[in-house]
């Protein structure tokens, strides 16, 4: 039952609950929850349906029986949720908008997590036939992700790609580089525009591609188009995402991840800020 304990821990963290808070919801002791999550004991069979109902998932999902049948996009969304990267609640974005969900890639902290996130990004690069010889990121906070992508590209596909952070770490940019920007999410596009202008200042040209974890499909700053389309037209760049907010909503509807209680808020936010 160690697998169940790990699953319960991931579900608890995705809801932002402490062990004490989950124990109160399930009418058990916090010591019981702690023992489940560390594999020291297993939940009683009578409590498993209670756990599944609380997290709004099926018993099959609690035992991870559906994992092999999930699509590439569903696996990535499940991966983000299980590792506390995809969170639900109320979050103030840089744009000032209050969002019912947030993507925090700083939560990737272990070797296994980095290996998987590198695989997802690398697969997106390969699926979209992106030709690049330099991956760049915005700040030092993304070093772990961008290096993980480079390692997977070399180990899995035999493609050796340089990387650059803030034009200080890794290989400095040059006019000869075919540059791909690696980013977590895209909302208003302010940060991406800053990156583009910085690249142009150093190389005389804009990047060719952008690869995101999640495209929020929100309205751009200067038109009714969504940000990705607005930036593509403005800079002549191509933006690719592993998933979009539509994929996340669909994953909730199909019980791929917990979060059904946030579904209405997700849809309302999407309709309010979605670009065409």
C-alpha cells in the first residue's frame, strides 16, 4: 500500500492541505495520515472510498489504474498536479488578475521530477519539429528545467543543445544562434516581451520559438487576440505549449486530476479573459 500512501500525499499537497487538516476531513488522526504517507501503515479498506470521494476521484484513479491509458497531455497535467506544481485556489498574477489556478515550476526539486519535466518539454520540441541550437530562459530560477531539457535531448535523441540563462550562465547568445525560449506559463506576455527585447539587444534578432508548460490562452495586452497569437504576429515567433488551460479543464472534467470544485471558477475565468 506504499503506492496509496504516496498518492494520498500528492493529492493532499495538490489541495494545499496539511496532514492535520486532511485527518480532520477524513475523521482520522494526523498520525494515521502520516503513517500512510510514509508507508509505515496502510489505510483501512473501509476508509479508501472516503478518501476517493473527498478528492473527487474514482477508486481506480486512487490506485493509479488509469495512468497507462492517459494521453500525453493528461500525463503531464497529472504530473503537475501530483507534484504540487498545478495549484487551485486564488492567486494574484503579475497582470493583477485573480486566477483560480497557478503553475509554480519552482516546486520541481528532485532528480526524478526534473527527469520527467525534461522529457515532457523535449517531447514537445520534437513533436513540433523545432530546430534549435540554443535554449534560453528568463532567470536563474529556471536553470534546473532548461538543463533537464538539454540532458534529455542529448540522452534520448542524441541532440546536443547549448543553454543560456540571463546571458551569463551557459553559452552567451550570438547572432548565429537559432534560439528557443523556455518558459513555464503565458498570461499577459509582459515577461516574454522583455526576454525578446533582451535577446534582440544581444543578437540583433528575436528568438524563433517559445516552448511553454501551459498556455493560459488569455487575452493579450494590445488586442482581443489571445497573448500567444498577439506575440506571434508582433515578433514573428512561433509559440508551442505542452498543454493549454482547455486541456486542464478537460482533465478535471474527465477526473484525470482532482479539482472538480474549482471547475466553475476555471470556466468563468477562461471566458472572462480568453482572447480569440
